[in-house]
C-alpha cells in the first residue's frame, strides 16, 4: 500500500452557545455529539500528523453537529423552536430522500429485471431509513442536550400595532361618547 487512511470517531460532550430568535434568551449549552474525521498518510510518512488531522476533523464535525442540535431544540425560556433552523434541517433531508427514491425508480425504469428491482427496493428502504432517522433526530432533539445555562434572560419585545386605535371624542356630560374612525 502506498497510502494509509486514518479515521477518527469522536463521541463527546460539546459546549456551544445558543440564542433564541423568538424571545432573545441566550446562553451556553452542553450537547452530546458525534463526529467523524479522516486523513491520509503516504508510506508511513506523516502518520502522526494524519491522525491529528483526523481527530481535529472529528472535533469540528462534532461541534457542527452540536450547533445543529441546539438550533433545533426548544428554547428553555419560551419553549419555541426556530423555524429557520427547522427549514435548514428539513430541506436537505427532503432532497436526499427524493434523490434516493428517484434513483430507485430510475433503476427499474432504465435497467429492468430482477436485479434492478432488488436494487430499487434497497434504495427505497435506504430512503425510508434515512428520512426516519432524521425525523427522529428532529423530534427527539432534547435527548442530546445535557445542560443549558441561560446567561441573558429573555427580553420582552414591543409589538407594533398595525391599525391605529380608535379615538374617542370628548362630549359634554349627559351625551354618549361615540367612536371616530
């Protein structure tokens, strides 16, 4: 072999910051995350460096995973989820599921026969498994959060009125006030 592939798999607790777009609460959270990394070395040269690069890549992947998880979680203050984070998560999942199902249909349509049907079934099952796993990650996000510390409390936001409030005309005593438009 000329090249050696070094892989690192990291299963750790990662500390990340969060800010609720709905209420403004902010703080730090400790999230359980997994990360994968890999690097190549050539004929025993730079093996230590390749191992270190693979581990750094796994740490970066775990941090990215933790940020996604905390963005999908409910805010501890207002109990709302970020719509933007859900959309950023769901769109690639839908696209990936659609592409796997399209590949399954294309196998049957283009190749035909028993082998293509078996491959199509395998691709369809992969698509269902992928979508199910991602849906479970979306709905059970709080399982991965170990601790949340709110550093900045929620700030109430002012709401602007879309319509002007009705005015009341001052009239002499004994008459009924009427609303002006």
